[in-house]
């Protein structure tokens, strides 16, 4: 029923969702990305079914520093080698504050690509995590890629996965195999400081999600 695109960039996933007549909430804090996001929505005449906000999504409502620009922009200092001296202040909001009134009893897909700031975003989305009909989350989580200088493995990796597992989710690889990811795999990566996974996109699904639906999806992706 509803797609929430956090870190919408220039609108690729937002536009795909709108082309399928889905209601979309899109969030993009970088001014240039947001400009192109709005232009892409308007060019396709999809303005009636989208709410697009020039906001970062985090664990507080206020102002945060956004480092870098465009695709590499991040709330994490030093992300992807970006200078910590290059930043702009941008408004931030908790997901729970903005959209909770719109989503009761709806099926929701949440797409997240926010360059290392996933844990903070989840801290501001507790109501979403505890909905009776749990959203499906598709999230890019960098394990050892783009980390700040002298950081080998994402320091929030375990906390990010545990947030989902503690809220009755299961984690899967977002590839054609859709392989379940166990918490001991994540702990091993952190302990050994070595990335054993060959992907950085993950699906988080309600534990009760039907296995036959997952199998049907696997088969369709493989074929």
C-alpha cells in the first residue's frame, strides 16, 4: 500500500514506486539530490501521489551536520573519505513523528540508503518496528565499505541487526538467493574484523512471513 524511501537521492526507487501507483513518502536531505528528485517526480506527472521532504531521518528532530555532497553525502563524519570540514546543517526528523498517522493497517515497504546512519534512523522508528503489520525493510548496510578513517568494520553493525531481531524480524540477503543471515555471522564479522559477506543490501521481514512467498520470490529471481 505504501512505500517509504529514506535517502531517496534523485528518485530512482521513488519513481519506480510511483509508476506502480503506490503512495510514497520520500526523504532526501542533500539539496542538489532533492532538486533532481522533485524534477523527476514533476516530469512524470506523479506529484499527486507523493510527499517528498528535504529532511534527514534520524533519532531526533532538529539540525544535523551532513558531510559531503550528492551520492556520498552522509551524517557520519569522514564517511567515504569525505573531509570532516566539509558539511552543511540540514533539518532532521524521526520517522515516527512524521508519518505514523498515515500507516495504520497498511502494508509498507521501507527502502533505506543513508550511508552509515541506519542505527540512528531505527532509533527514531520504534513505532514502525512495532506495528501489528510489520513493514518490509530493504536496507543498504555497509559492513567495511566507506567507513571513516581507522574504522575497519561498521561500529553499529551488531546494534543495527539486533534492533530488527529484537523486534521479531529475520534478516536476509537482498539478492537472488535471499539467504537468512544469523546474528552469529554478524558477530563473527565484528570479532574477526573481516567481512565474510559478499553483499551489503539486506531484507528484514517479520518472522511469521510465509516461507512459500520467499520461495516463490527466490524462484522468480533465479529464473
